[in-house]
């Protein structure tokens, strides 16, 4: 009834005229009504109990679709499906109408989305703060195998989940000058006279925790002009000038930067960072002051987590707000800032560590630059007493004096935080040894590890229904809230009846994916083949190149010996390349080129197929992951901070082929070395090899298999005879090969053949698959969030949630 009511009175259609999109809108609004009461109850509770609030500042929230989430968390999925069916509407088609909210690039943004889910589920007063981009991550399609980028107009049909809050708005200033004055009593004051002002307006999306007890808020900021338009110019007939300022202001929240790992280096990006950080800090101070006078309780009531350095400007901005706006002294403001803020580092790659040219900072944020100088002066003074670094303060300085002077945002975030965390055990160790070694020597207690996690709701309950139902039938549904209970499936790995059911669940998922592949790529695939899955951003360090080179080698070997007893395989790739990242785009093209040739070969058609599914996003991941047999996690050791796709795939019973990198190391510890395929150089070996100098050309010369592969690519076998297409790629492999593709090729090949052998032994493969599912429960983001709450935020869930947990 409520769906019909929404259809009629909110959408303005009747059941005869309604399209599937109208039905989607009606269901979403009916659902939203069921969320709102709980949402307001949570907000009231937060004010009543005054429990510590956790603010997760992130430039990215890759939340994907929300309808299935909301249905499942409120436990009304079946009721809703039945209702729709009775109305003659296909529930699956309705779900497909929801656009993916792609407000993120990859792992970092998806982690933020999983954390929102786990904070709400765990009863934390957790808020996400970010930007409401008009356009999310670009849509990817292929033309002649090459990536083409199209704008992602995700708001075109409106967004039923969000509530605009025009009354919640804050001024955000840029440019201008700072004037220094003194009060009659001698107190010095800094007054910033900005050159531009825009307005940040809030949009709130409720975040429903499991079973709906806590509904938190994701607050995203949209940029508006301070003045609607310039009437004077308009009256003079200069219509362009009349709206110029408005257009420029709105640009700030127009589009998500499609960069992965490399800073955009553009003024607009820095503006975006400051825009959402400042609005969020102003908003959380406003909320704090609704309970409190003064600032003494701030660290007990407020925790601010910086998701990477994108919001690192929070350090001087909080200082500015406390000193210039609220009149605190520098020392006091500094204590408070450090006590509230903590920072998550996501990468060690020097080119990905943000640094902003000093000239740009000084021009755009003059007051912040003054504060950064002051923070730096005091900090450098402080470390004079630290023997380990006293003779090399320049290394730790917030200002990089080389390369035209810039502000090191990682250093700024470190200095302004009481805790700094890495995202896997290995990554955290490497952080201590590399980027932050000097800091770690001086402040040995500051760096802690928080291994990433994934939400069990989306990544098992929702996306893999067959397996979720099987698990629940055997061990009950407690795993949804406590994923480590899956351990209860481990004893069943030896039970042939259970293994058969597990195999049937996988088969069902594979058939579903085969249908998607047929529809989107026009390729018929055999669901019985081994589904070998490589899905993530395209990057040299993630080494899709290694995989496609092995694919070619396998194809050549199959052709040379068609009766060699080969294990039929389907190689599945998906992922986007940053539009400006030429080499990554070349790798996409190569995979598509190889797919075209291999898939056309009648000799091997029954043995090997290759598919690159376009426009990888959260929804496509939800289709691919449950169907995977093999999970490719093959980054150059030391370069992938954690990975979370590795966790999702293992949870769905895929075995990992991977290097000892990121969270692969911990996955191996949990699933056992006999249930994972590890190959390649270790992080230490990679460093030593680079230091000692090595010649990739020698590696290739000594490996006839790899040589034949590179010869085929260089000779134009996959590029219709065009030799130039991959010449630079091959030259790079033979010359520098920074990512150690040639160095790891032989051991990767060997590991892949072990995979073939293992897969052929069905029972033992299934046993391994079951054990993967059973043993990766620790990688739940519920565990990660509990650990952040304990070790970094000092935040407890609300009392009710405590009781629920005890119950
Ligand atoms: C969210 C939830 C809503 C609440 C509003 C303001 O939209 O119930 O009224 O936030 O909450 P505060 O920002 O004042 O905490």
C-alpha cells in the first residue's frame, strides 16, 4: 500500500503508466519513510547521551546502490519482493533502475563506504563527511578496445535517498590577504580578508546499520555561489558575466577527480579539499557547541579521522577556527587539534603522497600558510631533542625545500594527529621503515596498524545469496553481525554433502555472471571453466600486465599442444584507468586486443577465453565476486597497501593467487599456506633488487616462454600487424621494468599451473574454497571499526548497541 501511495502522490503516476524507474522511486520513498523515524531517533539519542562522535572525513565514498542495503538492513527484502510481484512488477528490474553512486575511485572510497555501514551497525555515532559530486567517476566504454570516458550523470533522475538541508550551510573562503592587528590589551589577531567566498550546502543520506537500530548520517557538501547572480551585469545585457561567479562556485563540487594514486596538481582539487574539510569542521564545532561551552571537552566528544591526506588541511583549518574565530591561544588550540585528529595513510608511493606548491597555498589559503609555518617552526624545534633526526630536520619538515618548495601534506597530517595508521600489517611496518621512519624514531607510539575490512552485509549477504543462504542453513545467521562465526563452516569442508552444496552455490553464481558477460560483452562462456578474476583499478603496480602476458603464454602453450590436458579457463578483467594515465590505458587496450585474437581462435575456443567487462563499479563487482574461482592479487610486493577486493573474493570462496603484499600476507596467515597460491619476490627482495641493479632483458633472454610472449606482442600479433602500438610498453619492460613484471613472470607461471592442477582435483579444491570462506571472517569491517574505536578514537558504541551485542 505504501509503495502505491508513493507512486501516486510523490511520483505522480498510476500503476498503468508507471515505468520501472517510477516503481524504483516509489519503493525508495516508501523505504525511506521506514528509515526516517529511526534516523531521527538516532540523532536524538546522540544528543541525549552526548556520546563521542566520530567524523570520517573522506574525499570519496564509493557507496554504490543503496536499495538492497536498506531492504536487507531493515529485514524487509522478501516483503518488498512479494509486494512488487503482486503488483505485477519484477523486483530485480526495479533494483536495476538505481544508479550507482560512484563518488570514489577505488579501494579508498569503498573502504569509507564499508566503514559507514560498520559504524552504524556497531552503534557508533559515526558521520561521513564528503562532497556531493554532480558527476561521479566517469563511465567507461571501449572503442576499438580503447577506453573512452563519459560523464557519470548519476543525479539525472534525482536521488531519493538524500535530503537537501539548505539551512545547514557555511561560508568557505579563498584567496585574499591576512591583516595582523592588536587589541588594546595587546592580544594579537589575524584577520583574513578573503577574495572569494562560496557556500557549502549540506545533503544528508541516512546510513542504516544492520537491523536498523542505528541510522547514522552521511553528510555531503555541495558548492553554491554566495550571490545568486550579478543583477547589474544582467541588466546591462551581459548575461555571461552575470552568471560567471555562480558557475565558478559550482565547479568546486562538479566532478570527482578521476585520479588514482597521483595528485591532480590542480588548484581546483585543493579547493575541493579545503571546501569540504572546512564545512565539515565548522559543522562539527557547531554541533559540539549545542552541548558544550568552551572547548575543554572537545577531545572527549569529537574524533576526526582523515581518510588519506586529502582532508589534511583540517590541521591548520581547525587551528584557524579555534584561534581566529573562537579566540583560543596557539598552544591550547594545538593540544585540542592533535587530540581530536588522526590520519590513515593509504600509500607509500612517493609520487602519490600529496604535496602542494607553496605559491599556490599562499595564494589560495594565506592564513593557513601562516599557521603551517608556525606549526612547522614549533615542530622542528621539538624534534631538536630527538637524537635520531636532530641532524636532518629538513627530512621531516612540513616544507619540502627541493623542487620549487611545497607543503608535504603527509607530514602535516602526521604532525597534527595523535595516531597515524596503516591499513595492513605489512604496510604499517613499511610506513615505519620508509615514508615516516624519522617520525617513527621520534614518536614511536604514534603509528598503529588497522588492517582494512569489508562489510559482511554487502559482500556476502547481499551479493552472494546462494552462499549466504547455505551458511545460514548450517550455522545460523549470526555471521551477518559477527563474521568470524563462519569458522563454524570449517569442519564442513570435509563433508562431501556440504561441498556439493557449496559447489552448487558457486555454479549458480557463475551462470549468472555468464549471462552478464553474454549481455555486456557478447561473449558465450562455459560456466564450468575456471573463472580467473582480476578486478580493480588499472595500474602498473597492480600488474594486470603480468596477467595478460601469462594469458598469452598460456594460449601459446595450448596451441603448441592442444591435447595437453589443459584446464579450461576464463580470464575476467574489469577496471578503469585514470584518463591521463597513458600506460594504464595501453594495458586495457592490450587486454582487449588479446581477448579479440584468443576468443577468435577455434583451436583453443574450448580452453581459453578472455573478457574485459566495461565500466567496473560496485554493482558489477557484486556480480563478479561471487562467481570467482581464482582471485588475482598480484601487485609488486610492497606497493599495494592492503587491498580489499582480495578479502571480498576470498569470502566468496575464491582462492587467491598473489604476492606477499598488503593484506594478502594476513589472508595467508588466516586461510593457511596450503589454501593460497603465493609467488614472486617479497617486498624486501624488490627493494634489494632495485638497489643492486638488475637487467630485465637478461631475465627475458633466459626465459624462452616470456620471450615468445613479448615477441608476439612486439611483432604485432595482437595489433593487426601494427608493431608500433605496444613498442614503448615492451621497451619499458626490457629496459627499466620498475614493477618487476619480468622478474616475477616465471614464478607466476608456475603458480598458475599449480592452480590448474589443484582445480582439477575437485574435492580438494572445494575444501580449500570452503576453508577460505570459513577463515576470512576476521576481515569484517566491523572488526576494523571496533579496533579504530578502541585504539584511535576512544569511542564506545551507544549503550543500547552494547546490550544488543551482549544479547
Ligand atoms: C540528519 C538527521 C536529522 C537531523 C539532522 C541534523 O539529517 O534527523 O535533524 O541530521 O542533525 P545535527 O547536524 O544537528 O546533529
